[in-house]
């Protein structure tokens, strides 16, 4: 989906507060349901699948933890 989604304002807030070039916000069972928002320049967006694979691998290998 292109354009603002249900968590776009939250992603904008996180990106601006972190003074980041790009951000991925994933929400599980939030007040608007589950969803995600991605913001960043095109090179960032093109590398997003690679970034998400690295995060998934780190979680599976125990280098990162998820809090329930």
C-alpha cells in the first residue's frame, strides 16, 4: 500500500524523534489493529527485505529477544 496507513502518524513521530532517515514500525494488536508503517528514501525501502531477514535471523539465533 502506498500512502498513509493506519500507523503512519506513529511512524512519523518515531522517525522524527529518533532523527532517523528511515523507520519501520510494526504493531501487534494495537488500538487500530495489527499493522505496520515504513518510511524512508527509496534506497532504504529497496534494502528493507534484507534488513528484515537480518532481524529475523538474529531473533532465531537468540541474538535478539522479543518481549511478550
